[in-house]
C-alpha cells in the first residue's frame, strides 16, 4: 500500500491553540496547523468537505512539503506546536508520524485533532510523540454514528481510553446538531460514561452547529441547547465544561474546580488573561489539570 497523502499539504495556517479547541494546553500559544486532503469518515455535517471529501491527488510540485520543511516553518514562525487538523490526520498518518518525530527533536509539541477512528496499534506507535489531542465524540448513540458519519462509536471510545491511559493531554468535543445529537438523555449517558471512566478532569467542549455540507436544511443549534448540554455535563461531575461557536462576545472562563475562582479568561478563541503558570491554583493551591508551563 502506498500513501498518496504524504507531502501533499493542502492547507496550513497559524492558529491560536484555543481554536483546536484546547483550553488547558499552553494557553495563548500559537500552533502551525496542517492538513492534506481526504478523510476516513463521511460526516454529513463536515465543515471542511472541500478538503476532506476529495482524494489527495492532483497537486502541483510546489504544493508539497516534507516533514523537515513543516518543522522548519513552525520554528521560523515561532509556533510552540504543530497541529494535525482540519481534515482527518489518520489519513495522512505517515506524514503526521514522521513530522511529529522531527518536531519532538526540535522541541516542538505535537497536537492531533481527530475523530479518533483509528486502530490501537498505530495509535500506540504515535503516542510517544503526541503531546495533546482533541477528539470529536460525535454522538453517544451507535446508530447515529453510522448514519451521520459512516463510522462506529466503540473504536472512538477505545481511542479515548488509550489516550487517557497513556497520559496524552486530552480534550473532547461534542457537536450539538438539532435532530441528530441534541437528545439530552443521550448526552446524559455520554457524560455519565465519561465520569465513570476517569474523564471527570478532561475538558469537554460542546459546540454549536451551523448548516453545512449535506445538512444545509438543518437550523443552527439554539444557544439554550448548548447551555443545557453543558449543565448536564456539570451535573454529571465533569469539572471543566466549555461551549463553542457562540456569539463573538461570548466569554469562556476556566474556574478552579475546587475553589471556583477564575483562572483563565477568553473571548471566543482569543486569550484575555491567564493566571496559571503552573498546575497549581494561585488561590487554593489545588492541582489544575492541563499543560500550563
């Protein structure tokens, strides 16, 4: 088997790490985001379908980038990390792995933004070079996973458990789609599973849906539905719950789960203030999960 994605970088951009979204990983830092074309899912709601739902072919020579060139670009720009994102990085796994190895030697962090639909063995091979991940947990209903994404739920849950076990910094995103993933009972079951399986300190992001791709007829998610999902997670003992894709003036504040004092203040994906330079709350001295140094 020969990969057609290797070297074929179809998109790159400098992003705040909060955009991944990662709220407890090097707050305020910049990350070099890269992607090739292609995906192993067929999500009806894909927001990058022009990249993900096409084959990684037809590139001109000047559009190719080697792992060494990617790492060099990140260093020149002054990024703290490289993010494998936008499309599904398991499709360009070989490029991600080789780049991550070089990035680690160069002192850069590696971030994977993924659906988590990957076999355990290749994930284990990648993990030694992986510093953080945001995994889309698209639904907690197996039938919905198949209809919405042409994928299965259980492999994603295994990915979450393996990343947690291997101590890769992990954050989880759940997109609330009206009529598809907005059922509060299913959200309660998802949050209960997360709490029961050691993810209480794992930041959980509920994101608002906007019509796109093959779901253009579905209305945007009501802000209230996102807020209700977030409250459901808090009630299930998930300590760090965030809401995304809300109005531009919306603030996301990280509160200490022990004393309740504000630690990080954001407006959208932009960092406003951060009181953490270590994992210790300056007010109550409790441990705050994340990577802040």
